[in-house]
C-alpha cells in the first residue's frame, strides 16, 4: 500500500503546476501522510492533488502535518479545495 501511495505522490509532482518547485523526500512523507489522513474522503486523484497543493503552500520549515496546518490556514485550504476539484 505504501508503494502505491508513494507512486501516486510522485505522479502528482509531474502535474503540480509549479516548475520551480522540487520534490524532496520530506515533501513525499508529508503528502503521503495527508493522503492517508484523507483516504476515502474523495477520489484518490483529488486527494493527492489537494495534498500536493497544500504541501506547496507550506513553508519548507513547517513542522506541522498538512492535516494540522490546514486547520489554521483556511484561505489556503479553500484554494487547494478548488484547485483539486474537492467540495
């Protein structure tokens, strides 16, 4: 299951839409955790796109998970909801 999630996260990096953005091992870890936290809440590709968007909006120095961070960053969450086609 982890391999499938990792593969989905890597695929997301291909269409993340920001050429200047480079995926790191840490990014993959956070995105995979976000995908796991939101599993079943929407189609897998929507969740992956949302989690990737949220990760891109977070500072590289952020220590909170995406799931925790989104609770205090409503504008970013709404923008990623829209971008991912969620809700």
